[in-house]
C-alpha cells in the first residue's frame, strides 16, 4: 500500500476478501497471481493501516424460499426518529434498519412469510407515532448478496 492509499493489487485483494473472507493466503495468491507471502504481507499492512478493520462471520438468517423481502423508506415527522427506531427495534421481520439522508429518514429491510404478513407489518410501521409516510419496494430477486 502506498502513501496515497491502496494500489491496484490491494484493491483486487480487498475485492477477493469481500467475496470470500475465509479464503486462504494460498487461494488468494493463486487468484491474484502473486506469492503467498505477498498476500500475507499485504493483508497485514491493510490491517495495520486501518483499511481492514476486522474479520467477521456473517450468518445468513434462515428465510423460507417463498418469504417476501422488501425495503421500506420511512419519513419521520419532526424529532421523532428515536421513538420510531425504538418502536421498530426488536421486530423479527425487520432484518436491518438504517438512518439515511435525503427525502427519507430511515430505511428498513423487511422479511415476511406472506404478503398478508407484510401488509400487517406495514400497517404497524405506518401507525407508529411520528411516521409521516412510507414507501415500500418488494424485492423480486437478489442478483448480488
């Protein structure tokens, strides 16, 4: 890594690690066409520089094949964001919740067993004090995970 940041090899290494964070140095060296010691040294430098901040395991939640997944954009009225977040936190159907900028204040990722269950969840969200409006998009397929 140069003083200007990651170079092309570092970027390729980071991309490979994003695809498979458990890939061995040998596997990465074959993919990148460099020696195993080079891969190990690059990873160590990226960690030391704070570019790689950790290694983790992400567990995919078991989702029924016919489950409905969606994204809901939420517009919060006034200073009610904390109340809305507290109301949404802990709901099993809400798999992620993000604050954002722009026209919408929150983005919720949802999973429901059926359209009826999704409709009930959306009714719950819209009824929370401080939610001005929402917009939901149902995911038809996932092309990158």
